[in-house]
C-alpha cells in the first residue's frame, strides 16, 4: 500500500476522498438523529425513504450526468460536485419538516452521483501498475470504512459537547477540503468521448458492457447481497439502539462503528489475500457471510433476548456484516478494470455505480417501511432471503472455471 501512496497525484486524491468521507460519516449520524428528532419511532421509515431517494438520484442521475459531462475535464466535474454538496450540507441544519429532508438529500446525492464515478474512473489512469491499483482499492475501501468507524466515533465524542445539528458543519468542512485538494491536482486526460453516438446510447454504454460479460453479470447480482446487509445496518441501527436496546445517540455511533471495523479489518488483509486467492472465491465468500449474518439478526429479533445479549449480538453481527460487504466491494473495481478498456472504463464504472445503487431502491424501503409496519424481525427475514437469492445466483452466473480477467467481446 505504501508504494501507491508514494504517487503524489494519488496521495492528494486519496486525501480528498478521506476528508470528504469523514464529512459524509458525520452526515450519516446527524441525518439519522435529525430523522429521529422529527419523526420519533418512525425514524426508520423516514430514513428509509430518504435513503431510497438517495439511491434514486444515484440510479437516475449518474449515467445521465456522465454522458452530458464526458467532454469536461474530470477536475472540473469533481470540484463542482464538491461545491454543490457543501452548499446542501449547510442547509440541512435548518430543516424543520420531513419533506425538506427529502428534497435536500436528492440534490446532495445527485452531486455525489456525479463525483464518485468520475473519481473512481481516473484512479486506473493514475496507477497503471496492477499491484499498485489493487493496493489503492484497499486504501479506498479503508477510506470508506473511515466513514463507518472514525466518523461515528468522532460524532460520538462531539455529541458529548454539541447537538447533532452542529455535526453538519463537519460535513461542510469535509466537502470544501476535498474540493481544495482536487484543485491542486493535474489529472491525466481520459480518451476523448465519442459524441457521434446518440445520448441514449452513451447513457446505456456501460450497462451494455456489463450485461455482455458473465463476470460483470455476477457482480450485478452480488450488489443485491451487499445492499440487503447495508440497508439493515444503515436504516435500522438507530431504531435498534434507541427503541429496542434503550441506548443513546452515542450508542448509535458506536454500533455503526462496529460495522465499519469489520469492513476495515478485511480491507487491510485483502491485498495479500487477492495475490493468492481468486477474486471469485473471495467475493462469493462475502456473499455467503452476509445472508448468514442477516439470518442471525432475524432470529435474535424474534426471541428478543434483552438489552445485554442484544448489545452483544448487535456488535458482533455488525462486525460480521461489515466484513462480508468488504469481501465483495473491495475486489469489485478490479473486475471493472479487467473487463473494460480505457475508452469504456468511465462508462463501466458509472454503470456499476448506478446499477449497484439501484438495488438499494428495493432494500432500503424493505428495511424502513417493512420494519415500521410489519416489525423489525420480518424486515430482517425478508432481507436475509433476498441476500440468499443473490448469493446463489452469483455463484451460478460466474462459472468456477472463468477467471475475473477473462473477457468476451463486448462493445459500448
């Protein structure tokens, strides 16, 4: 990993990602507490809807913006997205009604849907060595885990002296710092876009590449497994801690930190593991862990063992679910790199970003609305069944003999 960090351009890109994600982590905690403050025990439903709107922005906006901005310098796209995100974060503390949360979340996540695929697609051009790129993926995964570990812990400490609305200030600082860091970098130019094709063809280019290749078709199904586990954690942690376990705002942050700790532990070991173990085996192991973890949560919710055992199971299972998501998510960008060319790479990364988040349009409402209406145990069971279906389908779609490097003819 240290060799990748010695690249000056990647150093600044990685630093920009870290500070933006720390701000996003503070936003995650603050948004959950804002929803609880406005809706009380229905916070899961409010947060589930807000996160579904986030996913709608990701799915609908990412491919369209990528097609419309394909001639713009990536640097301009990244900085503009950070400016928009900072402006929205500044407005969130003044929200007084639930519908205002929904509007602002859509705008903020539309900007994130612009930033993230553009950011991910330039990394292979910055780090052309395969080992360096694999190390960068683990570092990137660790950066995402900072959102789930350090940010909630920082939020827990800050909540001892400030109210949750003040956490949004940290979000603004993170996005501004990210934009400043990106402004100091001279990013390599990507191959010129083919504007001779219709807009619709450019919007769907990456999805058509993914649909044409068995490895990427399996990745699409793995996204559903990850979405099921992630939805349970992000939507219902605040409800589990506050209502079922009688915990505090600090307890919410600690629980989210457990999830990130599991993911971080896996990300630290994966560069060495992936040098010896095929991507398929690693990712399918993650797909096996996640349904099992969800099933354990469902059983514990049904038997309602009380706060002491409930806290023990919550902390342990959140670590397990974090580890499982990292086993799938960390190697996924390797697959995208292997299965794309420089001319299709941006479109393929955008398609993965959009289509992976489309799964959350299903799982977030299940976690939020089914949990609120039918009960938290029922929501956990439904998500466990979805994850099991996805895991079985992924193993079938990706034949054992097919390497992640094996490609079939595919055009964008």
